[in-house]
C-alpha cells in the first residue's frame, strides 16, 4: 500500500517518543510531546517533489521519450502553452529557483558580470529560493546534475542536503560533490548523474522525511550521449517544418545527425524517469510524489527562421516547452491550453509542499488548474524577454514583439502557428497601442504588479 513504510515510521516514532519520555522520568507525555509527534507525522505525510530538468530541449523531441510520454504525460497534465520568461540557461534556471522575471532577479545572462553563478550570489539569491524554503519546511533536499553556469567553487549553497553539481561548462567533466571537486572518468556524465540520483532516491525514500530532488541533465544541449545508445534512432530525420527549412544538402545531413544525437542524449533522461518511478513505486511513495518535467529553455536548429542553431529568439522553439506535472490531485492524461510560465514552477512546487509563496514571486501556483478545468480569472498574457534584445507579449492567439532596435512584430498564431508572417504593419493602430502599453507594464512589473498586468 502506498505510503505504508512512512505510516509505520510515524507509529514507531510516536511509540519511541512516549518511551523516551517515560524512561527519562518525565511522567506522562505532555501537550508539547504530543504536539511534537503530531508535527513529525504531518511532516512525514507531505508529498515528495521530483524536478527533472533538461537543457535546451526543443519541444518536438518529446515524442521520442516513451517514459515521459507514458509515465508522466499519460499519468498527469501537460501544460502545452508554457512560456519561458527568459530563453537562456542561467536566467531561466534562476527563474525556476525564484519564480521571477529576469528583470526582477537580475541574473540577465550566462556570464559575469550580469549573469552566471557569481551574479546569483551577488544578488543574494542563494539565501532565499525554492530549495532554502523547502529545506526550512523539513524537506530532505538534493541537487544532482547541472545547476547554474559559471559555478566554479567548492562552496555548497544553503538549502541542499545532498549536493552533486556541475562545475565549469559543457566540455568539462568536473563536479562538486559535497564540497569536493571531482572529475568524472567514464562514459557520458549524464549517466553518472542519473545513477547518483537513483541512489539518492533509494536512500531518501526510506527516511521519515519528504524529499525534494532537482535532477538536472546536460541533454540535449551537450550533443553527447551514452555509448549504449549509439545505434538508436539511426536513419531518423529531423521533423519537416516550414519554419526551419534546409538550405543545402550538407545542412540537411548535419541537421539530421544533430537531431539524432539530441535524442540519444535524451534517452538517458527518459531512462531516469522510468527508473525513478520504479524506485518510488517499490517503496510505496509513488502515489504521494509529484513529478515535474521541464527544460530551462527551448532551442532551435540551423535554418530556423533563417538563423544558425541557438536560442534567445522570441520564436516558439526557444520560448515554449510543455510543462508536465504528475502527482496527487493532478488530472490524468490531460492537456491544459491556458497560459502558463516558467515563473509559475517555483510557486507551484512550494504550494505542493504547503509552503507559503514569497511575496517577491512574479509567478503563481498552478494548483487551480490541476483538476483539468480552466480557472476563472486566469491570466490572459505573459512576457518573455532578452536583456538588450527584445521583449515579447504572448496572448492566447497572438505574439507581439518589440526589439531594442525599434522593430516590431505581430503574429496571429491561430492563422500563423509557425510565426512566418509579421502583420504589424497591417494591424489597427489601436491594437498596436494596446499591445505596446501592456508590454510596457510587464517590462517593469514586480510581484503582484506582474500578475495584475498579466490578467
């Protein structure tokens, strides 16, 4: 039966507490003793939270991840209209930790001085975030895998009981394990992160504590993969889309091979999802566990809107990726098309744990959408931004972009889902004025002001 071992632990803990009181001569258990037992019991019944985070994943790769498809999407809700508030690694990951637009958490790029781990610390964000709040609420916490760019230190930030984090950039195989810098010797580093995350889950699932795991993977950004998957996806071609045509035979050959390499890298992530579900099921914890599957941002291949491969554009492959949530109270095999944001991930996970959402958060908990129905009064707009580049407003059926150069773009997504036809010059002036005013409100918003501007 689900939660059986933790339930037995609660009873055993209560008996031990009473015996200790009697053995120490304190007499019958006091109100304080009973309150302590009750508090322990309440803590032990809190749900586990597992965040599985990929790196630069295009949304069309999901169809080749069977465990994500069958064990998460089919067993939970897929928020298909999730918008990354900043399509770049370090700002995006900081948003997941803080629930804020980048103009509020102020980590604006991957590199110092305006970004990376040094900026994260400079802004004092390591002292108050998702992990520190879950840790303070009694969760056993772990981060295993990729965290923030330019993390180059033995320092282990507060909020994490277990710490195995990438050190350096993609070509390096160094990691910090509990304050010791190690170098990985072996196959692909994502396999090591997967194995260590599984080992920690087996250990932590036996404790009398709820657990939070941030499982971060390099895939598919690194383009590398475990040699076990060398022959997988052989001959598979990149999806044929009108927004990313090939211009030469060489580009087509290289693009298809890069696509296959991405899928081989993601196979390790998909394997981890299956094994994590099995571990928690065997220990009676699965029914009281939330899984959250997401990426830090999307990415695009060569040829996308006439560009080289990369990210940081306002187009959909960079800014949009489905957020998938499975767990208690979440509708099964469901899709939600309401507007959701990477800003919402942190508030949602805190709400899962029964932890108050901080007043500084710009996002909002998604729990009103867990039942499969639209929440009355839900937001009607969202923003994505790139420092010194552009800001984009996403509404249900359109996207409006303002570039720092003064150029404007408007795409009507119901007619133009691939964002190929900029109709800004044809739009009524009053519509453009409304969109610009709304985007101006979002570009400087904070906390409740952001939610007001989004509504």
